[in-house]
C-alpha cells in the first residue's frame, strides 16, 4: 500500500527509513510544513524540468521542425513560467493576465501563442504590442479586431502571425467541462467556418495566416482523439504551422493509465508523417501533463469525526486551493505524511462551507489524528490557477523542492491581502 501511493508522488519520492516520513526530492514533508505552514503546494522542480525535456526532446527527435509550448493556465505562477521558459519551451497564454506574467518571467515573445474564445481588443493590443509570435483566431471578431489594431499608424508595416482554431467535432472520453473539440463547443470554428476564416486571412495584408490549431480537451487517457485531431487539421490543406494542442491526461489515481509522453508523441507524429506536409512546423501545447504529477498538496488535520458510518477527516484547506473535485469530480488519493499508505477508508474533507468540499470521498488513511499532516499527490495542475478566497481562505504558498533543499516561490496570502483591494 505504502509503495502504491508513493508511486503517485514525484519520481524519487521515498518513505524515510528512520522516521517513516514521506520525503520528496530529499525533503521530508514535516520539514516543509514546519517551514511554510499548511496548506501548501509543493512542486518538485526537477520533475517539471524533466517532463519539459521529455516533451521537447521527444518531439524534436520525431519531428525536428517543432516546438513544445507550455499551456500556462495549468500553473500560471511566475516561477513556473520562468522555469519552463528556461527550458526553451514556448508559452501559451489566454488573456492579458497570463501574457503579462509570461513576459514578466522573461519568456521570449516570439514563442508566445495567444489563445482565448473572448479576447478583448485591449488584450489583442497587448499581444501585438508585445510582438507575440502567434495569435489563435477563435472567431471572426478576432480577425476584425486584429485588422483594426494593425491598421493603426504605429503598427505600419507589421504583420501578425495567426493560426485558425478548428473544432473538428471530436468528443474525447473526458469530463464534459474539459471537452472542447466537439460540435457545440464554444471554442474554435467548425470546418466550414474555419475554411471561410482561412480564405479571409489569405486575403489579409496585415494578418499572416501561418496555419491551423486544434485542441480537443483535457485529461484524455487514450491516444485516439489526438490522432483524429491531426487527421482533421490535415484535411484543411497545407500550411506552414500545425498546432496540435494539449490534453494528455495525468495519473491521479491507481486506475489511471495515461499514455506516456512518448506514446502520445508516437501517435500524433505517426499521423503527421502520413498526412502533414514534411516541411511544416508542429507545435504541441501540454499543460496538465507538464505539471500535475510534479506537485502535491500538504494539509494539516483539524478534526476527525465519526458520523453516519463515515470517518470525516477535515483538513485546513479544500476547495479554496483545489477546485478539481468540485469542477470535474477528479479523484485524488491521499496519505498521512508521517505514516505513508494503508489504513481505513476515510472521507477527506475541506474546511469550506459546502458539502461538495471533499478532497476525496473514500480514501484509506492510517489512523488519522488531529495535527497529522496529509499529503495529496498530483495537484500540480489547475490548483494554483483555480485557487480562491472562499470563506476568507488565504491562498497557499508555492514551494519548490530540489536536491534536499526547498524555497518558497509564492508566499501564503495574509489576512491583510484579503483587504488589499478595498477602497476607503
Ligand atoms: C487548456 C489548453 C491546453 C492544455 O490542456 P491540458 O489538458 O492542460 O494539457 C492546450 N491548448 C489550449 C488551447 C488550451 O485551452
């Protein structure tokens, strides 16, 4: 049991022989709780770097004219942008906020891909002003707005590279809230509309149509939808750039067996070799699978209550720092950090005033007591980005661990932070 839950923590995580403590990147969990308090989001820096290299090198080995791009909404924290920019990845941003963060972290503007189904004129102007490499056209209004911006005298002679986002009518087997490739999706243009947008952009002298983009959803656990997506964009004709999106799933629980990065790359590049022009440039945009498994959350038990046949183990965080359960019914495993694995089934719940504030409805915990540390693995993706101040929760710190050392890259919010935007 101990070994099984350990497998969900970053590679190299151990149970310290002397103390029995969960130890990640050489750092025992209690040391992190002592230094930064709880709840805390811990990230194994080397695990993120290793995953970035696996994506970048694996893609380059299969298709040299290519780039791996981090879909930053999965973890939009300046330190994470910096780390992935250092690894040479491009950065996907949706909206002015992520664009600003990426630039602040030193990302190369030429490697920015600007997404969104509702980009305001202000946001598009920010992208043009920053010389963002690619803007992804999601609707005809994007074209109108960009044409208008680029007609301004200050941008005389400028050409903005764009991709057209295509909705191929593929419905991957994932939660409805994170499926984006089906007809009826709010994202992208269905094939006939995509063809109209392409024709219009080919006639534009301010927008340069570089190619097409497709992204069919998130937490996808088989390779088929990815291969189908490549076939769909291939059918649109020949372009310089094909952006194949993200969406590879992560292993949250024992029954999840997502394709490996290599299996995923083999599947998409196999179709690409047969159906895309050999001189084309391929982009991929992993988000979740870049960071999810590198992170874990650390909580402290506040109360243990036996009621109605359940053992409720209540911790000092919950839906304020992890909305994945409420939004997508994501299953998470957990362990007492000082007695790893095993135990009786418990209902691990948060501190927020909703019954849905459950981190795990049924997870074994070994004799949980008030004051114990609970570690929840695979929380590196979409937890920081979706964290909130519900019930006045102070958003947790982000702590990087590496080679036996640790450092906070984001501090915990303070109660004063909760009032910082108030006006007198
Ligand atoms: C969210 C998103 C991604 C990343 O999806 P993951 O499931 O996190 O890999 C990639 N591209 C676009 C356009 C997205 O919106």
